[in-house]
């Protein structure tokens, strides 16, 4: 996901990102909800060593060595284009997603961060996150990423048993994952990792034990995703053929309840439907998305939302990596979509993103964005059903009972 930055303020030097002597990143209190969500930059690295059978992200496997110098030049040029569209922004967060960003050379990461700092102001305490796969070879690069300016790492652990890791198409073992978690904790001020649950054959008791083990590693943030079967993936074909069985609805709900119970007891409540953190350790980058802020998307298949000449625009780039690089070389960017968003589309996006958060949405801001107000009768009906609740006079949030059926709640409010 993505975000952007400003030109009328002093330009940050590379030193403002590359602070390896910093012991910890300053954290905001979780209860503080800023008036403005801020601005972020998302950088998409589209390459993977192998394609996981459940993944429908824009990721590509290449059997030849990637020309990282060519791609770095293209990233730098596209950053320049986005900064021209959105000058004067202050970058609060940069996120390297993928694909597998831990296949990038540390020098490539440093070059991209330099380009961002050259074209926008970067906050002194900016959150710089890189997604990593916990193989031993990639873990060896962690110190290089830290020197480049990365101060938060998000590890794709996904499971804590080797059988399920193999079934999920992961290339690491549990031992490698735990080694990577330990090394990351030593090197980076902030560490998060992902787990997938509702896996075939997984019982609530199995998941409870696995989740409690994961929390025992002391990380500050966990992203916990229910396995979904996405069309076009190998898992979709297996599921359609009856060769892959996922938990039924009742078991899925029990797994959800276990997730909330274990994390709440450990002091890591959900601040978003799939993300749990100790207070003050929430992902600042993702909060920009969910609070409907601005973000610039850089790289193949990246998406962005920028306000250009007072109009909020939807932007996305060419998905094929080589075609994207060629487009940037020819025209300075790889955009294939650059369209203004109407009020209704903005209203829908604001609801879909904001109601994922435990804090909910600001009703007055919804009115400013959409030009209309939510139907009070629908709100009251959902309150009566225990699905949503008002917080003071100006906020609306989904209740714990409403989160398992969030899509239906959002659809009801939006209609």
C-alpha cells in the first residue's frame, strides 16, 4: 500500500532515514486518533523465489537474476513522477511490500529511500517497514536493511509446524522462522510477523496452542489472517475439485473466537480486523490506509490514492515487472490507471477501510468526504442487532459481535 511527500519543506537527507544508532522508534499512544491520517509511500517489489499456492498478489518468479540496478533506476524515476503529482507532503511511513522485498539487495533499498528523501520531507520518526521471508539466506541481509534505514520488519512466518508450512508452499522451516524472528528482534527496533489460520484440518485447540507459542516470542505486532481461497490460485483449483477442505463455518467462527481470546489475554487486542498489537505498536503505515489517508504507490502493480489539485485520484501501475520498467524508462512512470474518484466511490472506500478499525469512523469526516450522511435508521437497526455502536456523538464503530460479519455490516450501511 502506499503514500507520498512534499517539496515546499526542507528536504530530508539520507541521514534522516539511516539512523542505525536509534534504539527505538517513537510510538504514539494507541488512543490518539489524529485529525489527518498522514501520508505514506508504498514500494512494491514483485519478485518471489516461488509462488505460494494461496497467493493472488502481484508476484512473479524469474529463473534468471533480476537486474536490480535497472529496477532501482525505474523506482527512482517513478518516485519523481509521484512527487511531482503530490508535492509538499511529509512522509510518515514507507513500506516495502511484495512479492518478497527481502530478495532486494540492501543497496537497492537504500537507493529507493534516498530517492524518497530527495523528493519529499521525511519525518524524523518515520516508520520504515520491509516485508521479509524468514529463510536463513534472507535473514543474513537484515543488518544491511537496518543500515539502509529500515526500522521495522514484517516476517511472513505463516505457520509454526513444518507440515503446514510445506502445504502452504513456504520455503522455510519452523526452525528457520524462529531463527529469523530472533535475529530480527536483535537488529530492528520493531518486529511483526504474519500467521495464517483456518488451515485445512486445523482445530481451535491446535490454533490456540500455536498462537500462544507465537505470542511467547515477545513480538509487538501480529497479523493473523484466515485462509481465504482466491480465484485463480492453485488452492482455488484444488478446493473446487474437492481436494482441499477448509474449516466449516462453525469451526471458522470458533477459530476467530480463539484468536480474540488469546490475543486479548496477552495484551495484544485487535486494532483492525486481522491485526493485533500491544498499545502504541500499531502499524502506522497501515493506519494511513484504514484512516483513508494519502499514499503513493511505487513499482509494478502498486496502487495509490493521491489528492491532485484538490481531487482525490485512484492510481495503479502496470503489473508486469518488465513492462512496468520499460514504461518508466519511456515516460517516467508506469501508471495504467489515473482517474478521479467520485463522491460515492470515496464514501464506499472510506466505509470499507475505516470500519475495519476498532476505533471506527468519524461520521463528520464521512459527511465531508461524501457530501451525505449515513442513514440513522440503518445505524439504529444495526445498534439494536448489536453489530455497531456509537462512540460519543461523532464516531461509529463495529462491535466485537459485528466483526465476524463485517462485509454485511458495511454493505448495510453503504446501501
